[in-house]
């Protein structure tokens, strides 16, 4: 679903800048981005710690926030880094729903919309608000133990239940919509969104699902079982993974590779569609197929699509047209 990104009217326009300050190139790009936005009259907000690491002065270069919702009052969040930094920004803005624009400085950068080479045009798009926001399905995750809820969290990419110790398998029962599906001895189970289908889900052998498809994905990891296939279920379904009480190994829940919860034997994890989507900024209307080809460097040499075929036929027709009297046919 695509929505407009008109901000709530305020006296000043604000943008939250989130950067991977552990990388030299990210620090350099973040400083350049902040300076450019300031030049165009936008207020740049940053987390206090990041502003300090970038050497940006509070009150002069940037507006610093230390408590509360860092994206409150901001029309946009610009992220300088890779997918991990974008996931951190999604965590910071989950409650506010502020759109997130990723500038990729990582390797694949599936969540990012812009690349380092597009920096000037990206700044121009932000300044003139030439972008849209695409709502991405999220997961609400609940952890139960002894009948009590011990943790609630969310995920944009995936929630994965994994074994805590390398030497022991995890014994789990998987349930869908209140009915048991199968028991597996495995390394873990990935519950993913379409957005996360190109992340851990992909590495575990799950399907790539277009972002516009509303669905939940479930993929076992190295399961010792006859039936252990990736599953795609309705977005209204509830997935549950229960760590068997008699298992010898404990587990751990990872959400987007950022937040963890220890899972003792008997723990139950429920995953359902999240109430709050994450809004990712889009600068271009490029098809998801093109993104797959570009990010995974897929071989498409020799492709002859309909547009290419029409162009080739037109060229051939032009070459075979009978010339007017007095004109010579081209060799």
C-alpha cells in the first residue's frame, strides 16, 4: 500500500538522521547530508550519541534528542548505512510511523532506496518532498512461559526461534491457527514477512515473496523431519512455536537480529501480523523484479522482452522498406 508523505504542518521542517557511525564512509556521508539539509532550511535531528561521534554541534549543526520518541515531529527519517542500520531506525520509529529512507552503504541493502552514487538526487528529493511511502507488513511477537506473557516485541524482517547451544538441537512443535502442524528436531524456525523474505528466510531456503503480497512465512532451519517445507500462510493466521518441555536444549528468540529473548524449555512464541506497519520511502517506481536483479546481480543477458522485440521489429521494418523512386536502398 502506498500513501502520501505530507507531514503535519509545523513552523519548521525536521528530518531525523540516523547513521552507522562505526564506518568512516557513513560518517562522511551523514555530515554531508546534514549540511545540505541545513542549507535548504531543514532542521536535522540526531540522537545525542551519534551527533557527538560525528562531531556535530547541538544547536548549531543539529538538533539533539536524548529522551522520548526521536522521530516525533519529523516528516522523515534518513538512514545512512546498511540494512542493519535501517532496521535500527525502524525500531526507533515503530510507534510514530515516520517514513524511513535508506541510503545504502552496505553490501546488498535490500531495504534501502538510494545508493551512495545517488546522494545529490536523494537530497533534492527530500528537500522537495518528491517521494512516497510504502507500508510494509510487520510481526507482533509474544513470548509466553507458564501461561504468562513475559515479552512483547515486533519485527520488520523476521522473528527466529533458534537453538541456544551449538551442540544440541531444539525440539519444537509448530502450530498454525491453533492447530498443531508438526514436531521438529531442528536448529530453529524462521517466521518472516514478505519484506524479510530476502533476508534470513532466503538464506534458510524460504521463498522470495513480493512486498505487495500480504502473507506470513514459516521456514524450519535444518529440521530432522520428513515434512519440513517452507510455508506461506494467510496474513490473518497466527503462528506458534513451542519449545518442548522435555527438550534438553534451550532456545533464543531473535527479532530482526537485534532483540533477543531467552527461551527455556516450555516457552511458547506466538507470531501474528503487526498492528503497526513500517513505512519505507520510495523515490522511484521501479518494479521489485528490477530490485531483485540489481541486488542479487542476477544474469539476464539475452533477455528479449516485449519492448525490446517491438524495437527490433521496427528496426527491421525500416531496413526493408522499399525506397522512394530516385532513392537508393541502404546496403
